[in-house]
C-alpha cells in the first residue's frame, strides 16, 4: 500500500512540476529543454500511474487517502488536501497520464514549425493534465471543484493558444463563458449538499444518504432534496461534457492546435462530467427523476451530434461532434445505473478518440494545414500509416467486433434495453440509430479523405507522412483501440467487476443492471452491430460507388441540409435570445447609466465649477485702486449692518 501511495503521488504531481518548470523557466531554458522536461515528467507520471494500478489490482482495490496538507480552516469548516486512491481514481489517473504523455510527444512534431513560444504550449498541456488529476483524485467536492475550474482555465489557455487569431480568442472565451453558466448550477449543488449533510467529504456524504432520502425542499412546490441536488450537479456536468443545450463551445474549441483537441476530447475536460456522476453514484442512485432526465439528455445528444457530424466539411469538427455523441452514450449508462459501463466506455473512448484526433492532425500536417475534407481525396497512398490507424480508430468508434467500442458501447445499449428505467427504451432506440449514423459519418470521412480522386492536386502532390514523433503515438493508440475492450471488459463490467471496483462505484440494493446486461436477448445485442455495418455500406455507396448521391440529396432536401450544416441553429437561437439582448442591455448601462448618470453628475458639477470660476476671474483686474475701492465698499456695508442691528 505504501509503495502504491508513493507512486500515486508521483503520478499526480509530476505534471505540476513540468508546468512550473516550463512555465516559469521556459524563457531561460528554451523551447527544446522545456519540451524534453515536460515529456520526461509525463513519462514518469505514466509509469508511476501504471505501477500504482498494477499494485492496487494485485492487492485488491481498497480505498485509501493519501494526505497532502491542510487546506481550508474556517470555524467548524475544515477541508484537507488529500488524494483519494480507489479503483475509480487510480484507473482514470493511469488513462489520463498515458494519453497525455502521447499527446506531449506528438506535439513535438506537430508544433515543430510554430513561431510562438513552444514552452508556453507544453506548460499549458502539463497544467491541463495536473488539473484533471486533481479533479479525479479529490476526496471532497471542494478539491473536485478546484480541479474542475482548473481544467476550465487550462482549456481556455490552450484553445486560445493562437491568441492573435480572432476566431481562436473568441472560441476560448465561448468555452469559458458557457462552462461558467453550468458551473454556477454545480456550485449551488455543492452548497446545498453542505447545507443538507453538513460536510463536503465523499465518505461522510455517502454514509448519510439513507437518512436524508425523504428530505424535502419547499420552493415552487415540494421537491426531494436529493433530486434537486443531483439535478444541479448534472447541469454542471452537462457544461463540462458538452451535452445538449450546453454543447455549443465544444465544436468551436477546434480552433486550438490539434493536440489540444485530442487532450480535451479524450482524457480531460469533457470526461469530467461523466466522472462526477460516477463518483456521486451513491447519491445519484436515489434520484430516479434526475436519472430519467440524464437518459433523455444523453440519448438526445447522441442523435443530435451524429446528425450534425453527417454534413460537416471540416475533418476536426466531424470528430468533435462524435465526441458529443459518445459522451451521450456514457450519460445514458449513468441514467440507467450502469456506472461501470459508463466508465468502461469513457476509458476505451479515450484511446480511440485520441487516435482519431491525432490521426486527423497527421492528415492536416500532410496537406499543409488544410481541414476541408472536400479538398482532399486519394491520400491513402501518400500517408499509409495514418490511413491504417484511422481505420482502426473508426472501427472502434463504430463498435465493430472485436474493437474497443464494440465492448463498451454495446454494453451500454444492452443496459439501456434491460433497464427498468422509464427512459431506458428511449436511450436504446436513439443509441441504435446513432450507431448507424456514427458509422456513416466515420466512413464518409475515410472515403472523402483517403479514397477517390484527389480534388486538389496541389495538396495531393505535396502530401507526406508525418514524422515518427507524430505517427509513433498514433500507432500506440491504435493498440488501445484494438485491444482495450477485450482486456478491460472482464474487470470493468464482467465477472471481476465487483472485486475491481470494490465500492468505488455504488449500486443501490435492487440495482442489478450490470448482471442483467448479460441476459439481454441475442438479437437486441446484435442490433447496434447490424446498424454500424449498415452505416458503412451506405457510406460506401454514397461516397464510392455513387458519389453524386450526397450532392443530389443536399439539393433535394436543402432546408434539412442547412438545418444540419448550421448545427440545428443553436448558435443563432442563443444569439437571438441571450447575446443580442445582453449586448443591448450592456450598451444601455454603458451609455445611459454609466456615461449619462454615473459620469454625468460629477462632470456636470465640474462644468458648473469651471463656469463659476470663469465668471470670478473677470473681477480679478490686477488694479490696486479697484481692490482698495472694493474693500472700502465692503467696510461701509459691514459698519452699516452693525449700526442697524444695534
């Protein structure tokens, strides 16, 4: 246990050392040494995390607290800084460290020709990693919120890394603001948890849940306290994990460098919301209405994001919308109580989504920063390594046997079908439709980019395979996309799941969904695979055999095509409902209130004083005779007044 705790601490704090070294000393030691130090420290963190996972796995996944220091002491409120070491945190720390290390290595090649200081970029990557590790190793909600806001800050810095580009700066601000909206609800949820339970520490809250099940809040009617709290926590999770209505920041985040996109979509930021709900599973279990709402949002997000991904011309945005969609699957699992399946899909998704984004980066690098897929074509001969890896990632994403997504995504759909939850069937139906759409837009990407005739001969002639610093991490992630599901399924959702999780994820008495998944009808289990194969075949017909079909459909169904191309017009609606009224109000407060009243009154007094002084100046003639005569008049007036009063 002591060895595992030591390794766990190294894994968590090594990225912090990298951030401080590169961030504070980068100008002194230079870009090359900053890159090397952050990569070495991330490699140390990965090895330590894997070591801690193996040691804990052999000895049994017991829950332990690794104390760091005292943190907050305010009256009776005391929060210590410690690292919670259990199956949930140890497994996620290992995944985050490994993916982040590969992204760091990949970035040395991708950012090699960057003119802006690279030490800053690598320090931000390490900060991003450390913040996520703080979040997943928290032992209470205050430390979790610290990591929660930390990943928000790091994402802002990395999305806006090219801050001289207006689009990148705007995307960074948008991500920051949208997440602040969701975080307000999350913060209120934490406050209500403290009011309800008198603590913010996980174990204390979980122990007291049974005694507070029937507590009620009276506000616009009577509502169960646990339902209200879980709903607020979930809204916070919706922002971080880019679920419907709070998803608009995620596609715009593609303005950052591609390695940033891989880290955000695979291992950090967007996975935080899913982790939060899994960590709070002992509370969420007793909020059935909230769980139905989670299924509704997750399943609808699945479908929405997949439909938008069907028509996007940008290679990165297509993959970005697939992230929204896959996160929707994870929330469906949370809603039906299959938290283990949600974490299983989160882990496998990390590998194949990082693979797809880094593979897309290799494509973009090969064609001189072009991202429009309709200008590509026929690239598989030019970049064969990237081509094979993109196939592996797409097979995993589509859930084709035996790739990683097959094991984790199909487990979620089996759980949705077998679930007694009111919205379970809705989650299964939307998930199966999305499986078809996922395969369709994935092979649309492959056929447009790698097959057919080159659409831009200049791009095609200059295309070249990326250096080993970029293809190496992509190849390693390919192994994860192929083997991740097979290797992890027995531990995460199989017969060994009880011993593996060992209480880190809680299922209330009567929630046997993990066991019930195994008894799903055979045909039901086959439907997602049939849908995925159907999507591949349709993509082959539309983009290989009859490439004129997509264009004809777009012309025939132009309103629908524009609806999908413009992302269901969420940005336009938000602009109309929120942004324009806010700008109008801000202008009124600025022009009329601030300048007209707040600044106007002092300025009016100042103008009156200046005018009075101008008139007073006129009597200052400089003549001694005039001054003497004035004084004489004053003296006469004074004496006359005194005589009259006496």
